[in-house]
C-alpha cells in the first residue's frame, strides 16, 4: 500500500507538471463548447435538463476518451519505450502496481475535469441542475474501467513511440467520425459500440435517461453489457501481452 501511495504522489506531481495534456482534455473542449453555443450564451435563457444533457453528452465523452487514451494508455507506452517503466518495475517489483497508480491519479483528474466543465457549462447557459453534475460524474466512474481495458488492445501492437502519435491522432478522428454514423439494425449498433467514444456516448445517454426520467431502455442496456464484457476480455488479452521492455530491447 505504501508503494501505491508513493507512486500515486509521483504521478500526481507529473500530471500537474504536464500541463499540455489539459489543453486537449479540458481547454479545447471548453473553447469549442463556447464557440458552438455562443448565441445561447449571449442570450440568457433557462434550458431544460434534457436540452443541457444533450448539449453536454459529446463533450463528456470526449473528455473521458481523450484523457484515458493520452494519459493512461499512450503515457504507459511512452514510459515503456523511454525505459522509465522498466526502472519503476525494478524499484516497485510489479508492473500492475505502476499502471494502477497512474490509473487512479488520472481518473481523479478526469472526474475533476468533468466537474469543472459541467459547472462552467451550466454557468454559461444559466441553467443549474444537480442531476447533470451527477450524470457527468457517474459517466466518468462507470466508463473508465471498461474503456481502459478496451484501449489496452494497443499494448499488443509493436508500434514505436515515434509512430504512435501519428497513428493515434488519425485513429481518433476516424473513431469520432464513425460515432456520428447511425443504423437501425441492432447488430450494427452493437458492433459500433466497440468504438470507445461511441460506447461512452451510449453509456452517458443511458445514464441521462435513467437519472432524469427514471426509464431504462433494456435493448440499449443489453448492448452496453455485451460490449462491456467484450472490453473486459480484450483487456485481459491486452494486459497479458504487455511487456515492460522497450520494443528495441526485445529479440
């Protein structure tokens, strides 16, 4: 436990030092939100909880997805390729303890970012709802584990750090585009949820309906459960293949 606390402190300090990450996870979505809703912000009027929820959903999903991808998965790969992960392993003696410490710290930052964005958004739109705050935090708590496990599939690829940034950026734009596509077929919608961003959107929307209306769409819930199990299985595969050695050090 002491090792975990120490690692959490190290990753917390590192997170505050790495301020560039906050540009992508908090500043960029906030500025884009202001740009897209500038007229609504200027003309003060109270919006319903459904309207606020529909406005915030894609921003919550973006914050959760980008933060998990960059600060958990990609950060772990870069630490491995730079040799830091191997050094930590020799000190701590467990690669999982290192990963869990960073994961805990980043989840705390994600929840704080969701809270800050939601409060600022409601302030700008002159509409305050506790259920919206609750929805954002629950979405963060429930999404982080399955999405992280799903993204761990990246651990199985032998991609150098230099190439990963380009491939990762291209993949993000592709996933965002695919999330906009809709289909009336149940199976197609199920497969589309393997897109982590689309999964977070669907999960957050399901929570929104449950919290605000007390209703549950069992068809959508079943799809989410199936994909959650799939992400967990992918995670078991991804983490089992995770090697602390940089690619260049492997035979």
